[in-house]
C-alpha cells in the first residue's frame, strides 16, 4: 500500500500519511477553496491541485515538497475562436481529470476539462495546449452534451503503460474515445454500451461513462461505471459488456476501482439510482467482484447502515495493494486494509470529497 | 488618471495589492496595466476570452459596468475603478 492519501475536497486539499499503524493528517492547503482534483504524479512526486474558485476561475497549482509550498502555473486556456455548442466562446470551467503522460514522456501531462477540451503539456505543466484533434472531432457538435454539468466534460484519461502514445478519454456525455498516436486522431469506443436516456440507446455517441479505468495488471481489461450500469471490456475497449447486478446494488454509481494485481477484481460504490442519488436504504455499501463482474459481494462491515445519505463521486474511490479507500459527498473518509472486508473511519468531518488518490 | 481599487479578497493571492493609479484610458488597458503591477491578476478577473468572470463585478465611478464581454464602458480622467466580488455562499 502506498502510504499517502491525497484528497481533493470542496474546501481544500488534504493529505493523510500512514505512520505507526495510523493515518495521520499531513497537510492541508487552499483552505476554503474547492479542489476539483488533487493529483500526485507517480513519476516525480509532484502534487497538483486543480482549484475551482467560485469567483476567480479555474486555477492550477503544483508543489514539489508535499504541499509545503505551492506554485501557480497557467491554467488551461481555450484559444480564441474556440466555441461551445451555442456558439459562445469556450472558456475553462472545471478541471475534471489529470494524468501523467507516461514514463517515456517525462514532461507530458494531460488535463480533461469542462467544456469538453483535452489539454496536453509537453513541458512538465508549465503550459498546456488544447488537443485540437479531439475538440474538432466531427462528433462534438451533435454528439456531445452536458451530463450533470451544463457542458460536456472529460473526466477520465487512461494512458496505456505499454505504449504511452496510446490513450483513452471518457467524456460525459459523449462516451469513450481512443487514440493510438498521442492524441492526433481519435476513434469512438462505445460498442456495447447503452444510453437509456437517448432515443437510440445504442447510439455511437452521447454515452455517459461516469468513470473509465484500465486494469494495471492487464490494461486490455477496462472498466467503467456508466450512468446506465457497470460495463467491462476485455479487448481494450473494442466491445463493452454490462456487468451490473440485476437484483443487487451494484448498478448505478459514479466510481470504480480495479485491483492492481487482478483485472477481474473491482470495487464500485452503489447509489440508489439516477433519480435518487443517495445511499441505498440509508445504508452505505461498497460492492466488489472477484470474477470479472459475474457476481458481486456487498461489503458493509464498518460502514454506517442507517441514516446515511452518502454517495461517492467518480474520483473518490481508490485502491493500492490490499487497501481500498473512499470519500463521500458528506465528508466521510473510509479505508479498508483488506480489500473491503472491513472498513475504518479516518475522518467524519471532512468537506465533500471530490477525489481520493493513494500516493507515495 | 484613473485609480483602481481591489476587493480585499484578492490579497490572499496578491498580497501587495493596493489602490493603484493607471495611465490608460480604457478598461481593457487599465487591467493590462494592473497585470503588469500584479502578474496574473487579470486571469482572476477575466476568462481566457477576455470576458469578466461571472462572479466578479467592476464599478466605474459608482456604476456597474454594462459590457462584461469586451469591457467597453467609458473611463474618464480621475475615474475610480472598483473591482469587487459578487457575494455568493456555501
């Protein structure tokens, strides 16, 4: 297990460090400011904080000393002439995903944003450029739209560790796109997904993959917690198969995490439904599959089982080794040392949690 | 010569902010000047397309500006430009 938990919350960045058998508060930064994503780059240990100031816009900061000092860098900016669907000028409204670009590209970073732009940096994050090929993809004008937010957003970036010019993005709402040339060209990968909210649920575009991840131990196995269920692909996104429970809680939700050592073991954080976004029957539950989604086990030991309204946002469920951690919309942070069999509370009094990441 | 006054909330990010005289005679140029005094402050007030951010207000001589997209409101010799935040909570 990596010994740091990096949290992006509605009221700042928080870091916990595991020491002497306990999770201890290590750092708080940007108190009072919404942090849409807190991200530790595993290549160099740099911490990134994407801020969503209510008044002053989206900002990006980095720290090379575990949050002791922060440096503001230029936030991703849409070029003059870029427009959103209604013809209005495009401007960054939210940073929804941060990913390093791979060990072969030591200075590359990717950012996903609302209103739908993917940005790349080739200079370690000193500057970011809009990836025009995706922004100008012919599907965007008619096939992309907002889901939960007014404009479409890129919340997932998956870089293939075997070939770091090979990547995927997840867009809500549009679906999954794959590039095999470092973002020069893009192909939709939505075959087998279902968009129940569209007139044609099998539409090529317009899907809502709440979060997209690839298995560390076999990146051809990909998972997504979609608005319309849990889907898995065993062929690198070519085809998706629904793995939701028919009669159990593992169905609707936002987050998914895959075991580092087993592509068929995954956790989800079920919520009641699209229409009722709270814990099911007032009880918090994490569900885990050990068999690629054929069956799901409910994990409740140590989680509140009455009077609970918590749900888990898309970036707020993570795993490292045998440990699993998640943070909730009502500010509860839980960690399991044994793959979800038992849970312990780390803090009941955090702000709403946007992101949870294990880091060195 | 216009004078620019800033909300105290911005001092968290720009600790040296103070009432600052400007040479320019348009609002856009005044903000460019302020960005030279306080590098980066413009990105806190305007988005990348030059529009005033939704929860930021600018008053010129007591009147809220009208042109939030291109900042075409007139300035005069001796104008006072107040940059404030809209109130919102949670």
